[in-house]
C-alpha cells in the first residue's frame, strides 16, 4: 500500500465521517419531532421503544448519538431506565441502514447526489429545504468517501501481512471481534467500521466470515461512547449505558455460537459480498433484539444487579440541560426549554411559600426560601452558560431565536426570584420586631397577591401556545397592579392619619406592595418576550 493510497484512504474515511455527520445534523431535527411525539408511548410496550430507536437512528445515521441522547434523558429524569432499554435495542437496528445504503453501490453517483444537495441548499430560502439539501450532500459525501476507500485498499491484495490477517480473522472470529472492537472504540463509530469492512469486501480482500467477526466487534466497540457519556451521571443513566454494552455482548456470544450456520443462511440472501455484509449486520441486530426483547424484565433486573443503587433525582441543580445533548442540537434546545419551564415552576413554589409567610405572619419557611433561591440562581447560571454552547452548533435562525427567548425569560424569572427572596426577608424582619398589619391591609395584600399569582399562571399555562389574548390579559393585569399599588399606598396613608395603622408596620407594608408591583413588571416583560417570539 503506497503513501498515496494511505492518504487516499484517510481522505476517504474523513469524507465518509463528515458525510454521516452532515446528514445526521440536518436530519436530526425531523427525527426529533417524531421522537418527541412518540416518547410517551414507549411506556406502554418495549416494542414501541425498539421501533422508535430504530427509526430515529436510521434517520440520523448514528447509534452513538441515539445512545448519548438516551443516557442524557435518563440522567435528567425524562426517561426511566426501563424505557431506555427498548430504544437502545432499536438503535442497534437503525444503525444498519448505512450499510444497506452503501450496498446499493451508488459510489459512482456520489458527485451528482452531492451536487443535487448543494443546489437545494444554495437556492432555497427555507431553512427546512436547506436542511434537506445539506443532508443529501452528506449522503453524496458518504458515497464519495466509500469510493476513495475502495480504490485505496485495492493494493492490499498484494500485501501478505493484510491477507494473512484477514485469513486469521476468517479462521478465528474472536480475533476479528477483538480487533474491530478496539478500532471502533477508538474512532467511536460502528458505521465507519462497517463502511471500511464493505470497502474491503468490494475488493474481495475479506470473506464473509472475517467480515461478520468485524461486524460483531464493531457493535461492542460502539458502546464505549455511551459508557463515556454515562460518567458522572445518575444511577439511571449509568444503567442505560451499561445495558447497551451488555446487550451487545450477549448478542456477540449468541452469534459466535451459531456463527457458521448463521452465515450459511446469510450467503443465500445475495450473491454480492457487499450486500451479504450489510444483511449480516442488519439481521444480526434484528435477531438480537427479537431474542432479548421477550426477556426485557429479566434483562432490566440483571442490569440493576450489575449497577446497584437507589434511583434518586437531585432537585438542587439542573435537571434537563446536559452538554452531552449538544451533539443533537434540537434535543439540547428542547432540554433548554424544559429547564426554563422548570425554573418557572421552582420560582412559583417559592412565591407560594413567601405569600404564605405574609398571610400567616410567620418566618418559619425562610430557610427553605433561601435554599431554593440558591437553586434558582444556579439553574439560571447554567442556562446562561449552556445557551452559547448550543448556539455555537450552527443552529438554524429560528432555533437561535428560540435559544435567545429562553435565555431572556430565564433572566426575568431569576429576577422575580430575587424579589421574592427580598420579600421573605422583609416578612422575617417584620415578625421578629412584632409588627402587625391591620385586617384591611391583610385583605388588600391578599387581593394583590391573588392577582399577581393569576398573572404568573397565565405565563406558565400558555408558554407553549402564547397568543394575543394572553398578552392582552397580562397587559391589563400589569396596569391594574400599577394602579392598585398607588391606591393601596394612598389608603395606607389615610389609615396612618386616622391612627388605625402603626408606622413600624407601614414600612414593611409599603415595601411588600412595591415588591409585588415589581414582580408584575417582570411577568409583563416575559409576556412581551413571548409576544415578540410568536410574532403576535
């Protein structure tokens, strides 16, 4: 193999990997829509998880991306470990789509396919059409890369070292499994390994025995990605990562036992070695899933024994955003949205605690309020740090705008949290000095609290479907709160003049009125952000 052939081979692998990456990044937004739509159905039957995992992975051309996504969703609590198992089984099936496409031997059409994709991407103004065009360009690069690899390995026929190595793998499949597992774990893509195997097959450098041994090893090696993703995660995510490894090891053991009979059947499916390699890969993963799926409960129990521990969800930090999700930007975007909504819910909980302190004239929940406020600040910081990383993933314009929305909404929510904390400290001081509000002051505050609560609820309940009616209601409430603050201040001054209210309590009363008005202002700012985003 000459130096020119080596460079050609490296170039071919590079184009192949970039083609898969380009296709994956531009199709994952379409795959994500379907995945999110059917995610809840996974809970009913494991077969739904298998189907979903297979379709999603076939579309984005990467089982590694799917397993990383599943580990991240398990880590956030969005998916239970039990529900990840079916998706992981399906991911192994879906990843075989690349090999099947390659087996059509469209390498000669690589440039025309790339040109078609380029024209779609270059001429269209619609982001969705551009994404499809880029995905087609990715397919073209996959075929061009394959052509380079096939041409560069042809000279290996004259290398005694490589011919002896492939003969050894054919006679000793375990050697092939180990070599392939090591190689795949390093480059972290079974599709690349299978592509190289098919390139070798196209040049008749290996037989089906050696090829299948390499396929089995590639399946094991690709689990390293999920294992790495599982480092530092919770127990559910660790179990999801280990289940991927265990599933592929069990499959390898089963098919090493029935190695020759299985390949005898595969040889009947086609006379073309490249297609035989693709079929061996596909049916191997389908049969593995079919064999283990009926025993999913037992499989889950085994993984839990291998990875023991309590399933706990930590609520003091972020729950959804995870840097591992950045490899699939639309999933990362959805996680950012969920984290923002969660932040709203946490602030809402703190508001309720503080409103209770005002009404009951107690300082008991103050420590819980302060602890929660630290959580609010930490989550907001993580959102602000995560957003630039997400935007750097070359997002479409509309998705970048959406990221900007969540960043700004998060900032407004955090400011509401600061105000609420300040109110809690006011109430604590009020209780400590023994200042008391009159019944009328309590009644007026109660009314204002309820109105602000209603304003916040409109945002929370309509965040996904904000409309002009919602905005008008919030705008009306904000004006009502502004007027109410003035009216209640004037009423308080009248009570002071009449000697009904005491000055020491009045200071706290006026400050709390001001806090409630400021909370309403920030809610209105969120409404204006949503109005702009939804182009109302």
